[in-house]
C-alpha cells in the first residue's frame, strides 16, 4: 500500500485549504488522509461540473487534482477506501500508472515548483487535517495591515501602474511562482493592488524552503510586514490573484537584430503540393503556419514522409525572423488568431492510420503578413479573423484596411 506521510501540510498551505479536525472514527489516519484528498476532488467537481483534467492549458490546481485522482484510481487500496463515498462516479474503471498519462504531465517536483514550492521538498500524495499553528499565523499576516505613513511616496506609483494598464503598457496575468515576488513588482490580491517595496534577507525555513520578510504597500493606503510565503499563499488562494507585468518596451518581437539581441527562430508559411482534393481546390489559400528554431530548410526536409506536412512536398512562401521572444507562445498566439479558419484535413500516415494535422489554415498570405505585423506592434489584440470575408476585423467595429 502507498506510504502516505506528513507532506500535505505544505500542499494545504499552498492551496489555502484549511480543514478542521474530524471526530474520532474507526478509520486509520492513513485512510482519513486518503478520504480528505478525495473530498477535495469532489469539491472541485461540484464547483466546476466536471472532473479535473490534465493539460498545460489547465489551472495548476486542476492538474494537481487530476494527478491525485489518477493515483487514487490506480491503487486498489485507495479505491476501496473512497468507493463508498463516490456518489459522483469519479472512480470509473481502474487505471494503471502507464494509463494515467502522467508521463506527459508535470511530475511531483514540477507541480510543486509551479505552486512555488522548492523541488527538494517532499511529494504530494496525502493531506493532513490540521494546519500547524505557524502556518496559520503566516497566512493570517495577510490581514494584519497598518496605515502606511509615507503612502504619498507610493501613491504616484499606483497611479502610473493603472495608467500603464489602461494603455496596454502593462498587463495582468495569473500568479504562478513564488520567484515572481520581488522588490518593485506589483500584484493584485484581495481586489487591491499590492506593491513589494522592500524584501529582507532570504532565509531557509525548518522545512527547507526559502522565505523572506516583505514590506508590501496596498493601494488603499495600508501596508503589511508579511512573509513572502504569506503573500504567495494569498495570491494562490485568491482566484482573481494576478501578477502585474513590467512595462513593455517596444514591439513584441523584432525582425531585425540589435546589439545584445538573441535569435529566437523563424515563423514559416508553407503551401502543400498534396493531391488531397481540398488542398488541390484551395492550394493558393491553404497555408501551414509554424515556428521553428532550426533552419526552415532543415525543418521541411522529408516533408513527404511526415503527417504534419500532409505526407507531401511543400513550397516555402514566407518567413519572418524572430529575436527575443518565446517561440511556443508565439506559435500558439498565431494559431489562436486563425483558429476559425483551421482546416479539417484528414490524411493517412505511413502506417495507414488517419491523422488530422493542426497547423493548416485557409487564410490568404496577405492576411498572415498583416497578422504578423500586428502581433509585432501588439495591435493584434484589437482584431479577430473573419473567415467569411478573409480579413482581420477590428473588434471595435471597423474593418482592417
């Protein structure tokens, strides 16, 4: 049977979950912990109307619950403990470790790191029901605020941040890592903007985790001398908790290098020479749009043997060199823009299996060129692609010219 230990004290603090002590029962402490973990999953299902799922596009907590549910389903001892409580039919058929898909998802250390917990910390296989008093006290520090006597010094900073947000110079995004907490950074927690004005010396806790005392100023004129991990927990617990990004200087990416720039890769646009009926009929407007960090010539070598290239040779029709940008995020952005025009082309791979490549779109080349330019100057956020007119349309009501 799985050896469950004391490690979910940390998990509870990261999730902001506080579970009261339960009445004495005939269950062993180990069984109580298994049940507690299962009850968290049940709460998620009740709130969202579905079981937690794996995937990089999922919230980190949902991914954590998905891993936990897979483990419970895979262990007969765990299944037998929670089966009488499974009124939602979550257990389904038993699964094996290889069937859970965990090899494609984050492992325990990566999950913990995404939650802001150092990788050297223990795993995440169980829950305890009583949070240590020290952790409760740390979490409560979020509410222990005092009047900021020198708020006049910080008020212009908050005003400038709001102006930056209004003008798109800054953005907000979900808080993810404790490493994001640093002096000079802004966050949104509890519906208020928070500014990390000072950070004390980094210390190592008894649990082997890093922590530091912060001076956090809030836009309502209060401040708190909280711990870094207290702010982290507050942001993780708050569904609306956000990190306010740094001001954006210049375009999203450059097509010409400057001193100090690092090459990121190339956007490439291809046409297929496939004899597939749909491709043959619309060859001039069906394009594959991708991003690569290798030479395009190397990327398309052997195209006729690869399903992603429709098992046919291709013609390179456009390229855009990139510098200082995340290739994966850029490719996802481009594909999201042209999602309404994604082609549903089914082909057979070398083994006769049906495959539907995901990077082919029915979009004119001039529109792709315009989209890249608008991504570059960040105006793409004001546009969507309209397949009926084959144009980028302003979401504010005017058509792109």
